[in-house]
């Protein structure tokens, strides 16, 4: 993927940086997360600089650093945060889609998907830093509850 512009300052301690393609602010993500998301990581040199995650569904960039930009086609799996489909993955640790969440709400089971993930998170049985492309807890990607 071609780089467009400077992704971030020389300061490597930034918690956010602007996407080189759309200019929107993006959160920092660990190199560990990127390493487990990129296709054939042994065949490429991943920068030691900080990486950032672009969640904008209209942007092809997923990760970027000062030296590298990675797009959707360079990853092992689709990125739910960059999709608007109801089949998009919300929880990568337990393979929960938006459709699963909506069906559990409609079937009088309440928020069974959410409750399941909350319980597994409490038991330290999730692995969001590795499995979720954003590197953060999947619960943050669940739709907000309607009270």
C-alpha cells in the first residue's frame, strides 16, 4: 500500500496519530497486535515504531506507523470495526457477530452474548490484544444498550 503523507510526529509516545489516508485521529495499538493480524508476518519487516489503528469503515488503512501502512488486504481476517454489515465480528475471542447480539436481544435471552463475554473477561479467558484487530477489549465494540 502506498503511503500518503506523514503519519505522525517524531514523538513515539503519542496515544493517537492521524491516519495518513483520511486524516482522522487513530488510537495506538501494540506491535504485538499488528504482528498477529498481518498476513505472513515472517515475510515482512514490521517497524519497531508505534502503530495506530484506523477504524473508519470508509478507509482502506487499518494500521500505520511512521514507516509502514497496512491495508485490509494485508491482514489475515476481515476487520469488523471497518464494516457496516450485520455479520461483522464484534468479539474476536468468542466469534460473536452483530447478528448474534441482535438475535439474543430479540429472543428474550437478554444480552446473553454481552454477559458471556463479561464473564469470560472477568475470568481472564479472553485474548483481545491478540485476536481483536483494535487490540482493545471487545466489549468496547458491542452496541450500546437501549434502556
